[in-house]
C-alpha cells in the first residue's frame, strides 16, 4: 500500500525525498500488527483547495 500511495502521489506532485519504512506499535487496538510508516517531502504547484 505504501508503494501504491507513492506512485499515486507522484502523478500530482514531485517527490523530493522519501524516508525508509519504519514500524510503530498500534495504540488503542487490542490485536493489530505493527503499522508501517514513511515520510516524504514533496513540492507542488497545486492550490491548497
């Protein structure tokens, strides 16, 4: 899902930097696998609306 999200984002914005994927513990869930997260820096000419 993260790869697909980046692919979809890259069609509308310029991806400048992408972090490594990291895992975090879920909060508020009893039985849940670790969450996968990443951060990306992007630039765009799109309006905020």
